[in-house]
C-alpha cells in the first residue's frame, strides 16, 4: 500500500461531451498516482453523462460517478460541494470538464503542502488556452495568467484577498489549486447561492481569510477558452456586472459577520463597490488608473458615497 497522501480530484460537468474525456485523461496522465477521481454531473442531457458513467464502471477502484437527486441542475457550487462531501482524500483538487492539467500538477503541489504544514492551499499560474482549437489564428493567442504577487511565497490572511479585489484578473483559476480537505471543510465549502459566476471568488475569499496560501511559480493547468464556457457567455453582459456586485455585497456581509476589520481590505472592498454602484464614474476611475492626469486619479482613488 502506498503511503502517499490521497488526492480527491473533483471534476464537475454539465453537457461537456466535447471536452470531458480530455479532462479525465489529463488526470490519468498525472505523474502522481495516489488519487481518486469523482465525476460530478450537474444534470447533463448529452453524451457526457454516459462517458462519466462508463469511466466509473471501467475504473471502479479509482473513479466514482456522482449526481444530484432527480438529475437536477443545481449549479457549480452545489456540484463541487457534492464532490467534497464524498471525498476520501487528505487533499482536494478541482478540475472543470473543459480544462486540463499538465502531468506534473499533483506531484508538484502535493510536495508543497507536504513540506509546509501550515499552508491551506497552493496555486500557480494557468495557461489561457486558445490553441486547442487548432485554428491558425488561435495559435499565438495562448498566454500565461499573471500571478500579481511574488511567486514561491507564502501569504498570510488577508493579503491575497485584498489584492484579488484590487486586481480581479490575478485571482487563481479553480483548476490551478490544491487544498487540504480540512481547510475546505473549515470554511464550509462553496457558497451555493453562487451557481456559476463568482462561485470561485467567494470560495477563495473564505480560504484567503482563514489560512496561509502558497503561490507557486509553476504553471500546471490549461484553462480552455471557448465561446460556450460559462464565463464567455456572460462576461460582456449586464449579468456579469450584476454578479460582481452581488459578490461584493456578499463579501461585505461575510466580513461583518466574521468581525474582519482589516483596513486595506475594507478600503479595497469599498472602492470596488463604489465602482459598480456608479458605473459611469467607475469608468473614469479605470481610465484614471490607466494614466489620466493626477488630479483625476486622486479624485477617483478616494471615492465618496
């Protein structure tokens, strides 16, 4: 029997027949072999359901299929929570059905958590993956997601959350993290009021407020960019702005309930909420940050109301 710690890999899917097999194969290709794979269906009606069930039957010692009662579609948070509730591993990793891992993902990240017992979570940069399409125009579009912090650093609460609020684009991709199961359980898993937008941000906010997080220099995952993804279909709409504001309001309530009074964090949250409550002035604020004259920048940096 291996004495390696077990990693529970949670792959949630909804009508992902085009990509789920590749996601599964990237788990099987890991250089770290002490894992179990939980395939969690969120009410699929396409071939992805059969693919997941066949895999679980073929590899019954390594792979399990899970689904909601009545084949319901309950959203990403509830689906991940279902996986967490059924996980046996000491560590938990997440992979969406349209993304893939690089082979060293688990081996490198398990080594970090094993060597740093106070660390609740490790994550690294992610490749935003356009070239999967094979189209010539996409071959040069791939890029590595910026970390926004010094890599190979252990950051204590609430440093990362304040930075994520100031620069939303540096938040980790869900496929890039590995966590201690006890840390996931201590923060209560994912917030099920967030079905498919900001569910990751709310979860990471709770984690980054509760324990140290290690930011690795390693890129270990590919975040597939395609027009049917959840983010792609909403990012340029009013729905996205409404979801952002809902997340900010939830976070303000969460901080109050837990007595978090960090000045930098509160300031960053107020600034972000002001921008979304006053979208026209918020655009001026964003332009000011990009280099408009100093008076405008100073005015926008100290919003009132």
